[in-house]
C-alpha cells in the first residue's frame, strides 16, 4: 500500500482541477514546491536532479505507452469480435430463402364455414342496422392518442437521449453509448449484462445504469467495448425481434413507439423472415392511414370473392362485408 501510486490520485485530481492551464501549470506548481521547500535542485551533485527527472519521466512514459498499446489491442480485439458477429448475421441473412407465397384452395368444409359466417353476418346486419358505431362510442385512434400522452418522441435512432447516456435501436438490437468524464481502462468499469437486467458504472462510484431492461436480450450475443478510453459502447441483442422497446430500463422515461420511423435502408440488414414481417407491418400501417384494407383483410376479401365465384347460384347482393 505504501508504494501504491494511485493513493494520491484524488488529491492530485483536486489540484489539477484548480489549474486552468492544464498539465503545464500543474507541473509548474509541483516543481515550484520542490524548488522552494526542498533541496531537490541544490542538494545533490551537479546535474543529478536532471538525471532523476529524465529517469522518472521516461519510466512513466514507457508505462503510459504500454498501457495505451494494451488499450488499443483490446479495442481492436473487441472491434474484431463485433465485426465477426456482424459478418455472421450477414451470412445468416444471405442464407435465408424467401418462400414464395402460395395460394391454397379452400375445401368444402371451409366453404361451408364461410357460408355460415356470411349467414350470421346477414342476420347481424338486419338486427342492428348498418353496424356503424354511434357517435357516443369513442373512436379507436382517440383511445390510442390518450395512451400516448406523456411519452417522448424517439431520437433519430428510434431510442432516447438521456442525461448520462444515449440509446438507439433496430428491431434486432439496442445500441447504448455512455460518455465517460475521464480516461479509463476496461477493468475500471462495471458492465453486467443479464437476460433482463443491466448494470453499468465505474468501479468505486454509484452505478450509472441499474435497472430491468424493457425486454429480454441474448447474453451470449451482447457485447461491450471501451472506445478511446472515454466512450463505452454496448450492443444488446434482442430475443424478440418483432417489438420496439419503449425504454432502455424501467426507470427511464418512455418513448412513443408509434412515432418510430425505421429507415428503409436498414431493412436490408434484417433476416428474410423478420424483413417480411416488418414490410407487412409498414404496408398495413400505410393502408390504414389511407382507409384501405390491410393485407389480412385483403386476403379475407379475396377468399370470399373466390368463394362467391365458385357459387354463382347464391345471391350476395344484399350482403355487407367488413
């Protein structure tokens, strides 16, 4: 403990913060102290103090360079791991084959079921008029808007910019960036990624993040890296790749997932199945905004149309279909 060079760090940091000129002014203060209060410059043989200064500075310069080289190697290794993961995802995406849409003929039993539904629909229309909701009934969009009150607008990355960190997301992963106020080493940090919980902080200080994640993540495919000793980058791989997160952890303010706008160019990064589902969601949203049927509604109408064509003897002129 007596030879621990870090035991004076807090004292020296306090001194450094009072020197607006930076390291140069701090060194000047220390050297001035040696000149005024010690015989450092006059107590030894001629030129001896110069050798002490040279040996000391060169020794610490060598340690600093070794540490910087180590951090660089760790960063390169982390970047390599991230690149390997990204390449693996790309290979998996390329391996996905799009299955062509198929048309299924309806059976006699299915036709009978459809006819039964049509008969029930006719009876309901006769018994309740045209089925139009009364003016007193609240419209669905208004209910949804009520739920959106108090939610934040997503940032450009479909996440949120907070005081101590910024997070963005795609349907596959969440990227978290935590700026640090000092140069650190990876071993100075606490980063614990659990399936539904995240802890991030600097050792010896209160945690920056300690909370339950908005959804589960894949621990083995989630990574973190310290960039330039000042920025912590964490990638969290989502388990459910069909949901947008409303917040990073439960203690964060919630964003409006309805206002999320994924970039079209990012769709190419998704695997075949996920991309197809996202495109379907986007198509259905546009159809709703234009008052047109969604893909599922259109499919139902096509089945009914085909059924009607197969049964021309039936009279469907007074039927109403939603």
